[in-house]
């Protein structure tokens, strides 16, 4: 009887803590999942062997501001294999790669136990209980204490909490801790080896334990299946995360209207790689620049195995030109990006993109934009700007690295004797034969591309009093910008950087800019100023205003149109020189002898 009373009181205590503290945060979390396979002695997950990975991110730009940590209710085994306690964001941003770590795996065990996170055949997780727990004052205070962020600061609207489900399970006899994102990356590394043994956990219940109800942190809302197995790419791009935030945010309009590839009934394909190159859905439209090599991509998902004996093909019709991609092989329930490289027209306008896969067709449109040099006005010797204050250099989004993969298949021989017993009249004879009842083994071949750019600015050779990187204001300077793509992909899968826009501090990095002249080669691209029509010598220079204050003069250059199947690479570069004095100090007026 005493034990019964203790249990009841404990339940009441937990219930009232969760309910009273519910208003501390608001959760953008939903879930799904369901039945499980039976498992084996070396490949097994026990329901309840689970946890979460917690990371604090900045609300304004989604940047990670804390180390991630894992929480679990259970006592873990002595030896745990782990790929490290890294968030989904760090993998997406290319800050870490999937590597087994030898360091001890340390977790937080909360005093108040978490609710069930991952559903199974015997027990379903309650999304209401999950929200109630992680939005509670207790859970948020725990996050504050662990990350070292003051509680009042954590809940004042500057930050959000990213939560990812984690599973603990046996795979090939080893005990692993993995987030859904890590499991998908590991399965890609093993070419489906994890999925073949643990599919109900790693490709259904774990990733579907948490997903977003609306777009956040650069991830779209999930409106696809909540009960079926999903692909690695779907997990990486959509699943295995929830967000707690502390200010009431309006639901972005685009998160409601954006087409979701997961909703598409095209089992042969079709999630468009929408947008202007960042790989995120943004509507059935591409944006490209004139006279530019670009890559247009779609994502093809297979509901059955497509192998060399039964491959898929994709036909792109772009601006009246046909591009055929053949011999596409994909395992069942998996996907990959399919793309073509083409060159945009010289004139701005719209281009229709029509793609046919598996006998069905989808259409999108591409807007072809022209980036026109918004040339600064002719600088005058009597220009003044007495109220000028040095502006901050802009901080804009960069995409330095992107990755993607392509499936390949090779035949796995498996010879079996097929008996064929025949009666000769006196005895039986086996006239059978050996038959190859093999199968195709699939390998996911991963590629990456990184855009590297280096820029410098220096006084023009006509500046009479320049010294190194120092000169007087009012004179002109030159720029040199070199870009390279570091990649393991074939040439057909990327382009060099092709477009640059350079901005200047005297115009507060807006209004006026220069589009640099480009020289694109197969292994690099270089840029410099166009001839300045205000220069007496037709120099490839930009003139600093004579009134610019002494000190650092910093330029800001956007480098983009470096295309890959996974989207567009772009980086932003700053360069500087030192201005001391002005050109009038070089003038000497004296009587003529």
C-alpha cells in the first residue's frame, strides 16, 4: 500500500510540474512511427532505449551557439559506439563529417524523466507529452544549466532549442548511439547496410519521432508519411528534429504554400530542387543569370528497385533543347538527385523547363536575370561628405560546401544448383544445372564541392605616392579575385564561379556596385574591374572618394553562380587597403620661373 501511494504522489507531482510550466516555451514538433521488426541477437533495438540531443541556436539566423548534449532516462551499456554529439545543423553546414569517435560518451540523466520519444509496435509516443515536457520550466532550466546560458536570457526570444531524437541499439553486435541524421549518413556510407538490418528503427520510428509542423531553421515542414519507411535523403532534409522557441512567431506564408516533394505521388520522382541554388524548396521556379553555365536538378524517389536491367531515364527539355539522363539506378525506397548542365540565354526572360521521368512529366519555369553593372558616378575633386560614418561590412549567408550522391549497382553472383531428376528406365539421373540467382549490390557514391575564393585590392600603378597597400584617398585601386572549386565530382557535375558584385564603403555597401569582368576556365575563374570610363588611362580601377577618412577602406564582394547538383555555391569576400591623407597633398603650387 505504501508503494502504491508513493507512485500516485510521484505521478501527480510530475503532472503538475509539466502543466504549470507549459507556457515557458512553444514547441514546433510533431511525430509518427509505428510497428517494429523482431530483430536478432546482433541487430536489435529495445523500445525505451532512447534519448534526445539538445542544442541552443540563435533565433535571428539559426546559428548554433552551444555545444550539443544528449539526455536519456536509461543506464547505458559500458561500451557505446558514437559518431560524436553533433547537431543536424553542423552536418548540414559542413562543419563535421561522419567519423566514429573513441571519446567517452557522456549523457545527462534528468531528475524528472522524459516521456517516451520513439514509438514502437508495443507503445506509441505522445506528441502532447513531448511538447509539454520540453516546453516546461524544468526542461528549459536544465538546458540553461547545461549550456551555461542564463535562464532569463534563454527565454527572452534571442534563442531557440533544437531537439533531435537519439536511439541506442545493437548493430552487427556493437552498441551504437545515433541521431536520425547520423543513421541516414551511416546508411549511405554502408550503401544500405544499416537499413537492411534496422529499417523499422533507423528509417521509420527514429526519424519520424520528431519533425517540424512548420518551416524553421532552414528546414521545411513535413507533411508526408508518418507510418512508412523513408529514404536517407528524406531524413537528412526533413526529419529527426523539433524546435522550442520563446516568442510567438507568425507562421511564414511560404511554409504554407510551398509544394512539398514528400506529398508528391510521383514514385518515379519528383521533388524539384527548387529555388535559386540553396537546395531549399521555394516554389516551382528557378532563378538564373544570363550567359551562364547552370545545373538544373530534380530528386527522383523509387518505390521499387531500378537496376541496370531495369534502369530509369530522365528527359529534360529546356528552352527547346533536349537533355537525356540514362541508366539511373536506385534501390527501393531510396532517392537521388538527377541533373543536367546547360547554358542560359544571353538575354533576360523566362525559360520553360519540362522533365519526364518514368513516362510522366512535370513543368517549371526559370527566370533569366541580367545583372547590370550599377556603376558609381564620376568622382569629383570637390566632393564632400562631412557627416559620413563608416558602415559595418555586411554579413550575408554563404554556402561554401555542398554534397550529393549517386547510386551505382554491381551484380552479386550467387550460384545455385537447380535439380532436374529424370528417369532413364533403369535409374534416376539429375540433369539439373547451375543457375546464378544473384542480386544487385548498390553503392551510394558521395560527392562534394567547395568554393574557395581569394581577393585582394591594391593601389593602381599610376598612384605616384603609394606604398605597399597604403595610398592617399582620391586615387584608384585595382582588384584581383581568384576562385576555385575543390571537388571529387566529374566536370559535368559543377561549374566554376561566374558572377561577382563588388560593393564599396562610400556607398554604404548598397546603391552602387561593380560587376567584375570574368575569365572562367575549367579549373578556376578570375575576376578584375572592367575599364573605368572615368579613368584618363582607361585603367581597370575604382576611385576612392577624396573625402574618405583615414583608416581601413574595406570592400565587399559577393561571389556566386558556382553550380552543383545540390544547389549553388556562394561566398562573400572582403578586402582592404589603408588610406592616409588625400591626393591634394601630392600637389605642389609654386611660381613659374
